[in-house]
């Protein structure tokens, strides 16, 4: 779960309480900020950290390092942390509660009562960067670096291509409720990351079955962003979400996809999660030594070279990262995008302008506005992909656009806007001609062939190959035909210069969604106004992000969010049975009493003060041991994780049970 | 993505796009053209392709690997993919590793690179055609110079031929300051540059190669200038009898040569003179009974100092084979495009020589050295009973019916009427249609059946302005020297042939007096397959930067006329 999902599930009073916490005070979800700020910033984290006491920071660091964004039962944390940090169980629980009150750590309760704590994945990422050692400096010699990575379009472009291919086919769904193979094949061809590149990540396992792993991942990204909806009744587009996504500034769009990737692929394994979050803290565009990064990531506890290699490989596959080598042969890497939303520059209108070449070719630079690109994907076929992608429109593609409701006037308008100027004559002529020819003949239903005008009907009838397939003419423009003749009629009509529509009225296919038109002032170069949908407003109590196709091994969204930190009194069950005297002052007790006191201390998880040769020490008893008729207590000195003591009752004199601060004393 | 500021977009497949809108485009273009081949230049985005041949050609011209990489990296808008740089470095590294040298009367193959020398030692062609002398040095068997170069190039190793040339029989040839037809004559600067790059002041790095220039740029003059530079006996091979006559005419007009110095070895003629002009057809003619290429001996008839291969893109395979044997003779290839349908560009490189010069069409036009041609596609309606016949016909027949659309006749008349006084050609595919046109326009008709003498006579009269219009068949596709044709109207063509379209427009490119403008019209029957063929035909020229203006509705009947036609 991420911050947004957590927030959406909280009741109002919990939200109000969170609003007072430093981490949440500045978060846009509460502050009503724009889409740009939909992430937790490093400043928020720093401020939040300042407000945490040292023991609380300490346990947070432990959680970040050992669990990452994975959920964990409290007892597991206490067991591991208390011993590792030299803290009592009770102190550890207290610190945990502090984190929950600060809105850093959250808890879900399973239906059978078990509880799990977790850090929201985006919050974890920010905390990991905050608590990690400082990042290495960028490589000083950036000149002369040779890029090894082949060109890969960034993930958003790959997804746009995938969705365009699905849209062109109308997302046909079989009787079993899965997308038809042909559409899947066409869509998959636009995704350039492979099954091998995803193989390292556990979430990929859950994708097996219906579709290839790569396509499942692509679909998941689209579904999670609300762009596409797959249900039992078929598939549909989230048109408002798609419109918004297309209109996003490039940097923000990519950043959100990186959030998705981190959540879907890294969050299952704390080593990947750590590598992923640390790398996000690097500067965009700067080269870093891979060797230095590896040392840094290992120092931060993120695991070995394979982990970093795996994550870098995935980032490269998504077109976000490049590898290269310096003149001295040093391996280097750099981000090709801004990995953190807070690092994004102010959005500017997309600068790339389309070039209209002869022969129906369009040269589309990588930074072309996605709204234009979406329409170009419909009206033209992809020829060559690269930093300058070449498309080609033809009679067939213009007909396809017409079938999806685009007129030649609209296409001319689109290309005029996208190219920044009037169309060359050859392009306008071709578009006009092909636009006029498109859809002159339509199949209105399975038995009627309908022409747009009488001359078209006359022409169809005059063609012998067509005429053979016509049963009877109805009026001036229509003919009765056999449904089974449609395919053959299409062929003959096309040969006769009457390009028939590809659609048959009455078929239930999705039309290619229309790209939103953009405001006049956008064409004049001012910043695009960023739209907010209901999903992005500050308070959306019923917001549920779609589950997607990649499954989390522990899907937290299935459980109830615990909003109220545990009653502090319940943190010391049985305190009422303890004599007050044990708590109030140092006293010398009979060995049997000492044993009893220690037993209670172990159960409560509290430390004890011991007077050893005139020196008072804080001791954390872990267990009682029997040997040769005598008993001993094993434990640690408080705050000294490396200490390990085994004491017999004669090794101290006075003792006192300690209740950690913040808990009610007797 | 990180973007730098540059006009080049380097793709992983070694294609390079040049954005001509960029302020540094011209500077980058002049460097890029030296190591990449221009594929097309439609509008503002020109496409170049880097190949092993283009790299080796560049290195042969004196460019270094560092120059090439620097040009790409400094001019690129995005990162140059590492594998592109690696590939270029490897290709460049291979160049210059293997040489042919002349020593002690032998031609020797030399390789200083140890690992490569070991590979050559194991190579079957080297073992068969050379004798190993020592590590990295082999003595070639006689007559194997060309074959060795050819085979090693196929293996990916270009050979630098420094073995030099035989001077050939000396022959005094000088360019005249004033042509015999009374015109001042001087090489244009690009022509002089092309000759220089070929000749390279007589050093061993020059003396063989291919020059690529547009139609009308004066390739014949360049060939003649190269000949004058070398002043030696020369064999000129060309594609048609008409070309033979043109070469002869130009040699006599512009040089000190006399008719006694020039022989024609084509048709019925078998003259072998110090300058001999032959056709490819002649030298590849096979004897009916023996199957021998009996005229190939022409290559040995004299001690040629230079062999000129005109229209080298059409070089027939037997001539390739023969050329492999004459590597000690200087060789010059001339063409408007170095693309062969059989893909044997590598053989051209290894056997004729590297590309020394390549000048885009539009660049010459900008400099005024060729005419500025306006290209128009005129859509002619097919109406009434003709339309019905078209739709009722079988697909193959439809092509002819569309091409022979009767409405085209009136269109030709109207178009000619737009350019009164301008010499015009009307070109087509179908003789019946051409005959009708010739009759309507009262113009002579030239076909393959027209005797050569009659052709030359009509060409002369056309040049003199006595005949304003010539109607010609497909023979117009080949080397026809009509310097003052200002208008060409194509009434039909061979399906989607880009080369034919380019050749026909090429008939207009020679510079004209006055406004140096020409017009090309292609008549296309609307709403038929001809429009599709027309689009394909135009692709090459679109790639050279030419755009076609489309005129629609030509010859469309109004209601009254339509009824008349329907009733006939």
C-alpha cells in the first residue's frame, strides 16, 4: 500500500489527527496541492525525523533496514530488534507505538485477528533514502563516456504503444474473458522489456497463466493507473483517466510509473526495495560509477551485486536508465528521467514538433505531446522506433481513423497543431483524398451494404466482382448481401477504389478513445493547466485503486486498517499484579523474590536496575536458566547490544523494576 | 530523455537523420555526406545511411575514424548509441590493414596486423591465388589482383590498392577553351572538384573510383576532363548507341581530338582507335554457337590507360568479371545513382574503385547548375463509357485502359498551351496512344523502331528549335541528350518504376538559358490504380527533395457532357 491508499482508508478523525503530524502536514493529499506534489518529499521526512526521539529513530531505522516495505508481525520485530539494539521488549513496543502515532508506521488486522505493521511503500522509499549513508558523488569525467545501452523508449511510450494497439483492435475479448490473441500479440510487440528481465522479481510469478509476463506487467500498469478496465463483461477505457494521463507533463508521468514499478517489483523483497529507493535519490542525467554505487548500496544493507544488477537491468529495460563506460573503462550509469517528483523542473509544453515528410511519412520526436502521439498512433502505422520515430499513414490507416470517428479535417487539424504550422500541400492532398475515400461504403448490419451516395453505389454495382456478391439493390444506395460475403466484398471494393469501412455496425468493439483537445493558451506556449480528477482531490474517502494483475504475496488492501494505536495500558498486561514496591525504589530482595521479579520483568519486557558493587546498571533480562539446582538470568545491558551477561542472584544487591517513560506507573 | 543541441539523430541501425531546420545543419551535412550515403531528402528531414562501404569510401578520401566519430558525437541531438560507435570503430580499423603493393615486378598482398595476417593465411582465396613469401606478405599470381580485392572485401576486409597503374598508350588530349561549336568552355567548379578527387594528382591513392552526380550535371564532360588529365588511350563503355554518339560528339566538340582518334565499337561499327566507345550490349554479346563473349577482347585490343564505365549502375555481370582482370588500368565509373538492383555495389567498390564524389540533386539545383524542375501530377477523369469499360475489365487490362484514357489527349494539348515556345517532350508507354498524340500535335514520333540516323536528325532539329514537340516512347528513358527540353509530359509509365520517373525528369535537368526552369507533368487517371503507381514512382524524387503539386479535376465533364459521353 502507498500513502494515498492508506489515507483513503482512514476514517475522518484519523485523517484529522494525521494532519497534525509533520510527515502528513505538508503532503498534498491533505494540503490540496496539485498533481505534482503527489509524493512524499525529502523535506517532509527530515522534519518528521527531527520530531522523533532517538530510540524511535533507532527502531525506525531497523524496520527500514530489515523489513523494508514488507509487512511484519510486531513480535518478530520486537524479538529481532530488542536483542539487536539492547532494548527491552516494552521499550521497543513503545517506540513502535510512537511511529504509529506519527503516521509513519501503520497496522492492518487480518480477519482472524493477527496484526501486521508496515511502512507505506512510498514512505519507506523516502525514509530509506533519509537514513542511508550519503550517496556517492557523480562521476567527474562525463565527457568521453560511451553509452552502451541500446535505445529503448521510456516505459510511458511503450505503454502508449501497447494501449494504442489494443485500442485499434477494439480490445476484443473472448468468451473466456481474456483479450484475443491477435490483439495481445500486437500490443505485446510494443513492450520492449522481456520475460527474462522480469524473472528476478517475485511479483512476476503471479502473472503466469493468462498472458505472457511482459504483457501482464504492461496491462497491470495501465489498469493500476485507471487507463484500462478489465472485467467479466469485457474491457473498457478509463477515458477521463486516459485523457489526464496523456496530458500529464512527461516527467511526472514517468515518475508515477516509477512509483508503480517500485511498488510492483521491488516491494516484495527488502533488498530490491532498498536498492530501488536509494537509486531514486541520485541526480537525473549525472553519470555515477557503478562500482561506487554497489559499495554504497551494500553499505546501506541492500544486498549484493546481483540485486543491484537486477534492478538496474529493469530500469534500463523500462528506458529510464542508461549504462555506459568512461574513457578509462569504468562502468557508469545514469538516470534518463527525474526519479523523484520533487526534483522535477517546472512543466513546459512538449517541445517536439512533428515533421511531415513525403510519401505519408511522419517523423515524431520523442518529446512530442502525448495527446498528438495518441492520435498519430491511430492514423498511421509505426515504421521505425527511435529518438525520432517514423510513422506512415496510408489509405488503410486513414480509413481506420475514420472508422474510429476521426474526420480528415480533424486529422489535418491535429497534424497542423503537432507540426506547428500549415501542412505541406502533398500531405493535405493525401489526407483529403484518403479521407474522402474512407468509409464511402459501410456495412450497416450483417445483411445490408450501405453506400454514402448514389455514385458510390453505381460504381459498386458496375464492378463485376462486386456485383456478383450483391443480392439486390435497395433504393439508391443500399444492397442486400450475405454476411459471409463481407470479407470478399471488402477486397473487391478496395480494388475498385471504394475503401470500405472496417467496422460493421452492431459489433461491440471499443472505439479508439479520443485524445483531449488542449486549451488555446497551450498552443501559445503557456504552461498547461493541470487538471484534477475526483481521484486526485485531497479527500476521496471511497477511492480504491484497481487491484491490477500482478499480485502482492501479502495483499494488505484485503485487511482492515487499524487506526488507533494500541491502548498504552494494554502494553503492560499484568502490571496490576506487581507489588508497587518493586517499582518504586532499589531494594535488596531474597533470591526467590529476585527470581520472581525477573520473571515478571521478562513477561512485561521491561528492564531492571541492578546495584552491582555500588554501580547501578540497567539490565534487560531475556531468560531464566536453571543449572545444577541453581538459577541464572541471561540478558544484556540496556543500550549495549554487544553485551551479554549471565548473572547469578548473588551478583547484585539492590534491584528495581523499570517502567519505560510514557506508560502509567503504579 | 537528455537532449543535446544538434541536427543529427543517430539511430541504432546506422541510419542518421538530419534535421535541416537546425542552424548547424549545413555544416553537419557537408561532413556527414562524406561518410554516409544520402537515402532520401523529403522535406526538412534527410535520411542518410552509414554502411561499411560508405565508411571505407570516406577513409579512402582521407577522412579518419576520429573525424567520423567526432562529427556524429558533436552533431548528435541525443546520445550516439555505443554499439554504433563500436561498429564504426571496427569498420574504420579494418581499413588500411591490407594493401596491394608493387615490388620487384610483382604485385604483393601485405598485412601488418598479426592476427589478421594469420586469418589471411587460412583464407581459401589467398591460398589459391597467392604464394606466401613471409609472415604477412604474399605474392599474387598473375591476373588475380581484382579477384583478390573482390573476395577479401566480401569477407569484410577492404584492400587498399597501392600497386599503381600502367600508364597506357600516351595520347595527347587537351580541353579546348572554346568548343568547336563556338561556345566558351570551362569546367564548373564541382566538375573540376570531381576530377581532382578522382585523379588525386596522379598518386597511387587516386586513379580509380566512381563519381555520382545527378542527370544533367555533365558527367560526360567530367569523363572527358579526366581523360584529358591522363592523356592516354581510353576505352569508354556506355549503355546505348545514342550515348556512344553523344560521347563522340562531346569529345570532338570539347577536346583537341580529331575524328581519326575516336572509334565506335557498337552496332555495325568495329573501330578500335586510341579512344574507343563501345556499348555494354556489344561487349557482352555472346556468339550464338560458341557462347563466347567474343567482343570482350576489346579490353585487350590496346594498351588502355583509362577505362570509363558510363552509367556504372547498369554494369553487366560479365563486364564485372572482365574488370577483375584489368586492375592495373585506371578505371572511372559515372552514374546518377550507385544503387544496383542486384546488390553488387560492393563489387563496384572493389573492382572499379571507391566512391570519390557524390552530389545531391537539389544542391546542384540550388547552385543553378541544373534546371529547377516543377513537378506536377495532373489527375485526369475517366468518364462515361470509358469508366464503365474500366470497371468491367480484368485487373491487368485496367492498367492499360487507365493509361490510355482518351481524356489525356486534351490534357496534353492544354498543358503544352501553358508553355508556348518551350521545347517539349511527350513520353509514354503505349505506342497506339503515342501515335494518336503525334497525330493530334502534328509532331514526330520516336520509338525503338526509328532508325538511328533518323533519330539523330530529329534530335538536331529539336535542338535547333525547328520541332517544338517530340513524342517519344521508352527510349526517352536512356541517355538522350536534349539540352533544351523545358517541358516533359508523361502520359503513361511502367507501373511504379522509380528509376524510370527519375530518368525522365533527368531529361529536363540540363541547365537552360534564361530562367533555368523546367516543368514535368505526369498524367494520371483519377480513381484508378494509376494514382497508386504514381505515388510509388515519385518516391525516389521525393527522397531527393522534389515535391509534386497535384491538379485534380482535369477533364472532368459537367452534367451535359457526361450525358453525351454516356450516350456514345
